[in-house]
């Protein structure tokens, strides 16, 4: 029998945990997760939890898919590693790239591989710069992003990210990025402003920013179709329709960060399809391998691909690539993942089951501790508030953490993003399991509400 208390202390003696308060962890210990089955994971005492975040928005097929395990094992036995540098290639990298091209919108022409979403977005920046140098626009280098957008944690991708805790004390963001207003109608709109009017205002603000910075200096605008890690913020009606013509007018690339929204999450293959726009390039990761192996991909269109390729012809080599970009085991898992999504019509399943998911969230919007319910496909959030209005808590983040803890105690793992509670369950979830997931939520909200009142927060 493992000594659990001992392994909990050992953990913080040896690990510095991402996105955690190290001092609080030393005090309270970590939660050890030992195994997974379907949409559930089990802790080291054997207690089951519905994993309502699919891990980190990635395990679309749950936690023990036998076909993915088989694909990884087979590839591990056949060719556990090879790269695609300097004129070499392998079948799995090629086959997956062809599959991505066939599924992605916008006639994508080439695929580049990395291991993480952050590296994908770093690569996007480098491609935009390289492309603009190659086409004789070397001054076009600045990047536009949004407050609350999440694009990763490397120096460049963390700069794109619009969240204070990714910048604070890291000396970020770099001044290559300008952050625009969050497209969150409920919180940001003026009194009486409709979603369409708000979208039109955001497009005007975008144009004003471009003109103030000088359009000839701006390379790209990066956006998630639905902001994920910034709190599941669904764009207002008409948002991308309003933004896209502005970008086109000033020859600015639209990079779709589909690291969460790619591969069925919003009920279409890609989130940009759900919101009716076609980006110049797409970042994908997470559900590309259903979280079973690290892999990310960037897909680019023909105009960018040919300018880049011609330039490499002139200068002799394309000086970019990662040792593990296109890892054969990850690619083999990716191929099988996409085959399963297609065979089982996972986007169609998400579209169907998300109606029930949305109904639960909408019902909970009436709870006195909830300000707003948001959802797109199988991603959603409840934004907490002291009185159901847009008012924020005097002491932020405590109530969100409290509801998440109350839910964990009741067997559901979700994620508190500030005072929003995010849900992004495995895409294979059934309607009955959606009911099970939401069964304890009201009770957890009630318990947290009592606590918040006793603390003078609500
Ligand atoms: N982009 C988006 C939209 C993401 O949600 C994430 C991760 N949550 C990233 C980029 C960064 O991915 P990674 O953590 O794999 O670097």
C-alpha cells in the first residue's frame, strides 16, 4: 500500500507545479490522479471523478481508448522515433498532414508540426515574420491579440496571451503585441448595446488601433474562435463578420488559434466554421491526438506556403523545426484519433449532446451566485457574481475556487478561471453522463453561496 500522505509531501518537495500556488500546495498537498476510464479519472484512494475538463481541454475520447493505445504501441514497436528534417520523412507524418488538410477549412496547403500549442503559436509568429520578409514587407511585424485570449506560455506566445498572471513578474508581454478589448458582450457592452452593435464597435476599435499603429507595421491578428482558458468567452453575434473585412483591408493575417476548438469541440470540425470565417492559418493541438500524445500542428494556405518555399530556395534552408515535431508515435495516435472522430461522427455527436449541456448551464444561470452562463458546443462556463449581476466579487477568485472544491468533493472535476467555472468534458460524453455531471452542481453552488455569505462576499 502506498503511503499517501508521504507521497503528497514528496510531490511538493520535488515538483514546482504549473498554475498553482506553491505555498498553498505545501500546506494542503496535491491531489494524485492514478488512472482513467471513459469520462472518469480515479484518485489514489480509488475515488472516481467525472473529468469535466477533459484533462486540459484535450481528452476528447476519454481516458482509456483502446484503439489509441494500440496505435501508439504499434508505432512504438515499428519506428519509435524519426524526424522530418533535411529531406527525410516518415509515413505517419505524411498521412496525418494529408488528413489535416482534408479536414481543415480554407484549402490549407502545408502543415508544420510542433509538440505544444505554445510552440504552434510561436511558429505562427515566426511564419508571419518570415512570410512578410519573403514578400518584401519587412516592416510588417506587429501582432494583435485580445485581452483574456490564451495562446501559450513561451516568451512570444505568452506575450500574445492577454492574462495578467502570464505576464506578471515574467517581464512580459514583449512590446510586439497590442491587446484589444475582450469580445465579451455581457461584461463589456454599454447599456442597451446589442451584440451586433458591440461587434461593430469592436471592429471600429480594431481599425482605430491599426491606424494608430500604422497598418504597414502590423503582421497578424490572432484569435481563438471561442476564448477558452480566459474563461470560455463566446464571441458576440457578428463578431468575426465585422473583424475579417478590417483585417483584409489592411493586409493583416488572421491566425485562428484552434488549439481547443479544433476537431469537433464546437460541433463543427473547427470553431472557425461554427462562426463562419476562414482564417489564413490555423494552430491545432490537444484533441488532434485526444491528449494521448503531445502534438501540435500549424496549417497554412497556398499563398503563404509558396512565398515561404520560394524564399527557402533562395537562402538554402528553412531554419525552423523541433526535434519532436511530427513524432511518429504522436502522429500515429493523431491519425487514429481523426479516424475515430470521422467514423463515430464526433462533431455531430457534440452538436447533439451539447443541447443538453447548454440546457443545464442555462438553467443554472438563475442561481443567485451565477451572473452568466456561456456555451458553444461542449465548452461552457458559469460566471459567478455576488448578486447575479455583472458586479465582481470584492475579493476575486475565492468563490470560483470554492465552488470548484465543492464540486471536486462531489466527484466532478471542473476548472475555476478566476470566478468563472469552466466545463469542457470529453466529447464522447453521453446525454445521461451530462446529467450526471450537472447533478451535483447546484448543490455545490448552494454550499459555496452559504460560504460566500458567511465571508461577506455575497
Ligand atoms: N492556445 C490555446 C487556445 C490554448 O488553450 C492553449 C492551452 N490551453 C495553448 C494555446 C497552449 O498550449 P500548450 O499548453 O500545449 O502550450
